[in-house]
C-alpha cells in the first residue's frame, strides 16, 4: 500500500469515529461556530478594548448566555405564576362564548356548524384545564431541552471564539485552496451571518415591543407577552397568530368587544402587515448596508429573509441560523467557481 493511501485510510477512519463521537453535539457545535462568525467583530472590539483575549471571550460568552437565558428565565417564572393564578371560571366564560358562537352562528357560517357543533358540546372544562397544565408541562420540558442545548452552544461558542483564529489558520494550511479563496469564503460567510444575527435580534425585539406595548394598555404583563411574541415571531406565518388570537377570544368571552377587535386589528395590520411584511426587509436591508460596505459581499435582503423562513421551517428554532449560513455558503462557492473560471479565460 502506498504511503498516501495508508494516510488517506487512517484519515477516513479517524473522521468516521470522530463523527460517531461528537454526533450528539454536532448541531450545537455548528450553531456555536456560526454565532462566533456572526459576532467576530464584537469579539475583536472587546479584545482591543480590554487588551485581553481571555477576558474578551468570557464577556462575549456571557453576553450570549444572557441573550438566551435571561428572557427564557423570565418567561418561565412569569408564565408559571400566571398559570397558577388562573381562575377556572375564566375558562368557563370562554367555553360559553364559543358555544354561543357555534349555536347562534349567522347564516353565512352555518356550513361549519355540523363540523364543530358536536366538538364544542363535548368540551369538558375540567379536561380542558388538565390539557392546559399538560401543555404547560410540555413547554417546561421543551424549555429544559432548549436550556441544555443553549448551554452547550455557549460552551462551544467560548472555545470557538478563543481558538477561532488558530483553527482558521490551521485550516488554511491544510485545505488546498489559495489564501485569497479562503479569505473570500471566510469574509462572505462572516458578513452574511453578521447581518442575519443582528437582523433576527432587532426584528424579534421590535415586534415583541409592539405587541407588549399594546397588551400592556389592556392591563396585561407587557414584558412577558412581548418576550413570548418575540420568540413566536420567529415562526413563519402562524407565529403571531398563536399570540393574538387567544387574546381576542378571551376579550370577546368577557364581553370586552373593543379590546378584542383592537388586539386583532392591531396585530394583523401593524405587526403582521406593516412590521413583518414591509419593515422587516427594510431592517435587514439597513443592517446589510451598514455592516457591508462592499456591494459585492452583500446578499440580497429578500434572499436572507426567505432563507431564515426556510431554515425555521426545515430545522426548527436553530434554522434561523442554519438557513442563511447554508444559503451564504452556496453563493460563496458559486463566486469561487466564477473567479476560477475568469482566471482560466
């Protein structure tokens, strides 16, 4: 066996077992690497500010941890307290309201009565309450999984930031591409991921603030429901609906028609149409323009927007990072092919 073949077999074997070893952590490692790429400029700023790579890495990791855990911790604490303070009679009001709608439906809605009438009549408020608490418990279990994954992401993020420059330098020596091509690949991916990272944060905060301010005027905990809406806004199409629709139904059930109409109209027009459809791409475009001075490195804001939606649909929560990264990597590889083709001409 030739020495080169022997080394190739050893490499393939080690790569296989390395994959088996770290398979449970591959998603967390990938997300951590992409977040490190996204916040590389922040890391460099902190290193210059404190003149210490270790201190800068600790601070950037703590900031990332706060971004994950602070809103989630507040949400779980407040949500639990709110759940324990719910009066079962409030559910009864909602049940009576829904039954009245179904049994006294206008003529143009009579076609749905056979489908939902029996279902509504069989609603048991006690079983509904148990279902709600079971749902809350499921949220708690999902949150526990999210906390575990987020903790792993923060740990890997620390190592990615601390050893990132050394890893990149090593890969440049090992991978047989020119230094210029390696720089293009790193710059393109870093640029797009920075835009995506900051766009996601700004949009979630913006839409969450809009919803939180609205419900706070209705007497609800604006901070809690603003955080919930911010996370829900990451879900394409149905995210906002899952937040404002229960508010509307509850306000109707207690007889506050004006609040019910307000929260529905406000959420649909101001948040879903104006903020999400029109302002969100503009925010991405503005961040794109401010972070990327070179037009050649910019990825169209609509491409970024739809890659976030596709990522969330395909991969779940972490897809908002993976979707744009995969898209940016594809376009970067195309640019490398284009550069090589031009060099051969």
